[in-house]
C-alpha cells in the first residue's frame, strides 16, 4: 500500500512537470504577460493546423466506411486503426522511453529517496503512457468514432471502445520499454551511450522503410483498387495480424462484438497480454533499472593518460569554438531524443524521394494519371532541375539543430556561460556545428539528385552551392529565435525538442518560404522567364535572406547571450 501511495504521488508530480501545469496555473492567476500570450497563441495556431488535418482524415475514413460496409467487411477499419496506433507506439515509444527512463533530470534524486526501483520506473512509464494516449487520440480516435457513428452503434460499443482505447498502447509500449531497457543494459556495460542511440535510430529507419516498401508493393495506390484490396483481403489481413501480433485482432473483436462471449473473451486476452507486458517491465526493472542508470553515467578513463599529463594538456589547449561545437555534437549523438528528432528527417525525406522516383510507376496502374509523377517528369530542363535541387536541399536539410541549439543545453548552459567567452563567440561555435550538420545531412540528398537529375556539371555545381547557401537563413534565423527565447527548464531531453515552440516556428516559416519560392518560379515560367534568370533570382533571394538573418544574429548575439538567466 505504501508503494502504491508513493507511486501515485510520484505520477502526480511528474505529470505536473510534463505538462507544465504549474507554469500555466501561475500565469493564469497573475497578470498575463506578452510572452505568455504569445505562447498561448502559438499553441492555439498549432491546434488549429492539427485540427484541419484531423478533419481531412475523418472525411477520408467516412468515405471508406460505406465501401467496406457494402461487402460486410467494415470491421477491417477497426483492425487498421488499432494496428496503426500500436505500430506508432511501438516505433516511436522506444525513444520516449529511453529519454524518460535514462536521460530525464531528477532521476538521481529519486534514486536517493525511499522508493523502490519499480515505483520510480512505473511512475516514469505512466507519464510516457499519458503522452501516448494523446498521440493515440489523433490516430485511433477517428477510426473508432467514424465506425461508431456510421454503424449507429449503441452504448455497449462506446463503453468497449473506452476500454480498448485505454489498453491499446500498453503492450506495444511495454515491448518498447523492454527493448529500451535491454539496449540500455548492453550499452551501459560498454559505457557508451552513442552506440545505443545510433542502433535505435537504425532500427527505426529499417522499420519505417520496411513499412514504406509494404505500401509500395503490397497495397494498391489508387482509391478504387485500394478499397477492393481492403475488402478482399480483410480476413487474410486479420489472420496475418493474428499470427504476428494477436492483440490487434483481439482488440478488433472486442470492439466489434461488444459484450457477448466473443467480445469479452477477446477483451480478456487483450487485457491479459498488456498485463503480462507490464509485469515483465516490473520484474526487469526491479533487478536492473538502478544499476543501468548508474552505470550509464560512468565513463572510462585511461590511467596512463592521466599520469602522463595528456588530459591536463587538453584542458589548456584548443580552440574554444571547436570545443563548444564538439560538445554539441556529443550531446546530440548521446541523447536519443536529439538524434531521433534532429538527424533522421533528412534520411527519411531522401528515402521517400528515392522510393517514389524509382518505384513510382509501380504504385499506380496508370502512371500517366498520377499528377505527382507527371510533375516530376516536367523537370526536363537543366535550369528547372537546378531550382528543384536548390529547394529540395533547402527543405530536406532544415532541422532542429539550430533552432534548439541553446535549449538543448538546458541548465548545463550555466557551465558555458561561466567560461570567459563572449556571446558572439558562442554563437559562432553554434553556427559551426549547424553548418557541419547541414553539410553532412545534405550528402544523401545530393547523391540522390546527382543520380536522378543527371545535370550538366555547371548546373550541378550551382545547385549544390546555392542549395547549401539556401539553408543558411534557416540556421541563422533558428539560432536567433532560440537565443532570444531559449527553453532551458525542461525535465527530460524530449521536451527540449518536441515541446519547444522554437523547433516548430522555423519549420512553418521554412515551409512557407520554400513554397513561396516555388510559386514564384511557376509565375516566372508563366511569364516566359527561363534559363539562368529564374535561377539567379532564387539564388539572390536566399543569399539576401542569409545576409539579413546573419546580420541580425550577430547584432543580437552578445545582448541575447548576456540576458539568458539560468
């Protein structure tokens, strides 16, 4: 009973921190500041954008239901929704678990309290679970809602939906937690967090592109064929789910059958599998959690290097800009949340472009009717391909590296501020690392565009050069934003990137500017402008934007850095 009371108290405290409840409560009670109102407005804007996408998704499901119902296979919609939500939790949940279990602040203080490892572990697990419920609301919720409304389901259906909704993420999140704990235990023995993070990213990429391969070659892409495929393959898909991941099928039966014998039996199996996953976490955590946390914070040092003075020599020599940039690189590579959110998108976008450009003709029965394929084929002139190169490089290489450069440091930024280095020098170090990251992240897309576009050498060089320049304003603007309003009071690294508006604002601005440039090029084509003139205008715009943002950043660097309070 005491452990359960401690668990509830811990969950309550962690939930307040996770959702910043105290911050919002305090600001609502006192006089509202401009900063607070700005944050609230941005959150409202993001909610509206998410709402638009959700409405489109619901309309798609609404159109799908009658086609499935005509063949008596409407339950496949539930199978699809439950499976999709569980796959999302399984793939992305592992990175949230790693961040919450092993990189969140306050773990060492919790270890010193009179609480068992299981209590601490399950408290963190519950907080991650609450976040997954929010994600699942936008994925599984529309499937359940559309099915219930269109089928005119009764009260029993909605009660069963609540139960299945609460149970759905438990088992995949438990599996993700077990994988994360096993990986953490293996890597902790080598005392190198980088290996675990890189391995986790590789697992994610393999799973993601494996799913894309399935969509490309196993599922028809045009609407009529897709509906026929879902209708004809419903039972075979359900049987496949039963063989490979039975809980998704149990959840479907529980919701579709309701409170009869089949539904109750399926619900019991669904709940039982989730309970087994939770028990496995508790058993493994009680024995190894604290040991892994402590060993994960240790590092190995050569005694000979210390005796010979090599380490002391490193302390007194070296370029401070290089040292700060190297530290940023280590932090990103050793923190799963940063590596996942900052480094995988260039690879994902490049992979998707390769898949679609290489296998696009196999995705539809009539490629001539596919507008996107026709649009890609329209890039048949060197100058137009060069502009496409520039805009693709600009869009794909943009990341959160610059816009969270100071936020990622959190409270440890106090160490950097204690050094006798000016704000401009620190900003220059951040720019150095962001430029290096942009250069490395552009290698895959550059190699792909060389293969796809087959441009003459002059156009290719211009595309590469201007493509790199086109990413500069994103770096400078992101650093300026993060320097002016850094988010330093996060409790785990995931919040520094996923719940940081500084990472979202540049994304929307960058997408808007990229779209605006593409639209301007279209207008130039309509007006008859061709050749190097449109290329020069796009290049000049990006150079000018980079110069303006760089000037503003350098002018604000010292002032902004000095006013940061830790």
